[in-house]
C-alpha cells in the first residue's frame, strides 16, 4: 500500500506500486483537474534551487485543489539562524499533511522521514536519489514505447553525480532492460550501481563514444554535467562539453527512439534537435505534473 508511505528512494516502491503510479498518471493526464485535495495543505521545502521539480509539484497540488506552503530559498528561513533540519521538519509536519523536500545533502530525505509525523517525498537529495523524476521518466518511456519491458537504454554524460540515472537504474531493474553507459572516465557510473545490475542479472556496456550506441537504443537519456557537484572547477571545464547531441546524429537511429533529459540542459543537446519528432524532453517535463499528481494522491489515499 502506498498510502501514508514516504517516497525517499525509488526502492521504497514495489514493481506493482510503480505500475500503479504510471496508470494513475495517465488518468490524471486525461483529466487533470480532479479536486481531490480540497482543504488539504502540502509543504514544499526546497533547500536547493529548482525550476521544473518545484513548479511541477506545486502545479500538481494546485490542480488537485490543495494548498501549498513552504519556501524555495533556504536563506529566507530559520536555517540561517542555525535551526536544524530535524527541528524544521518536526515543525512543518505540524502544519501540513505531506512534505515535498529537496536538499543538497545525500541522506537528508531519509533522515527527514525519520523525524516527520507526515510522509516525505524526496524531490532530490544531493547526488543520491530523485524518485519522482524516475517515475515521470518511466511514464514517459511507457507512453512513447508502449511498454517498459526489454528496453535498450543509453545513459549519456554525468553518470557519477546524476541522481536521476541512479534512481532510474534501480527502478528499471524490474523490467529486464539493457543499459549502455556513455561517460568520460571522470564521470563513469559508480561501482555500487554496476554491482547492483550484476546482482540482478541486468546486462550493461560502458562506452566513451555516444556514436557507438545511439543506433542501437530505444531511449537516449542525456544528462547535464552538473557544475554544482564539482569541487574542482578545472575538472568541470575538462568534461562539461564531453557529449553534445546534434540533429545530424539521429539520421540512422531507430524510428521509435525518444530522447529524454531531466533538464535543465546547458549545451549537451543542440537546439537543432528540438524540432525532431524524436525529441521528447519538453513533453517529459509536462509529464512530471501528472506523475506527481499520482504520487501525492496515492500517498494521501485520495485516489
């Protein structure tokens, strides 16, 4: 049962619960104005900057008829006075029925869920997990491919710090995928996730050249090299333009190929790709609203 359950890691949800969220997201896309949260309050606590995630969660709450409290800038809160995360969470859980939280520290969402009286939805904790992004990615894959089983998925760019790819690997392990990891040596997929795939018998290949895999796959998942995760700016400068997708590179790709990106992009996808029917990243962002409506409605038990 999803009801009253925190979503901190994608592993908190079973395969059946993941499929239920995808089913509900499709229901909300068909009818997005279902006022199921009238009179209910959701807290949105963003200790780290966000555009899509914060706005799509708040849009989801508003479409469901709920009210949003919270902040998008931790500098405007009592944390600047030294208030601990524990105290912030204990206080806010008195005011709201669910807390959506983004935090720069890995493990912060799990810690918050242990302190809170109400469910926590992790909207990203450092380079660790981003489970609602994973669910909207899976909804996008299901919509574009008609299935989740046996997909060939290339993940390109920042596979070391990219929390979206880490969550997606774990969630897709239920559906017999094949992964192709494309990254420079400095940003390779961490060993713990490769060990996870080996333990689950899921095949993967590692490459440095995107052109070696682009014609083989159903999903091309591009990622941004995240400047904010680097302590050494020289290292960032060295790898930031490692992979740039141009429209001309898509000519011999599969007809069903769709390009996903959690956004924001910097320059890893050229703007000449935007008009290609295989480009799906802006629709993917829209899918976030319906998926987050499904997550909230399920946890609060109103759908």
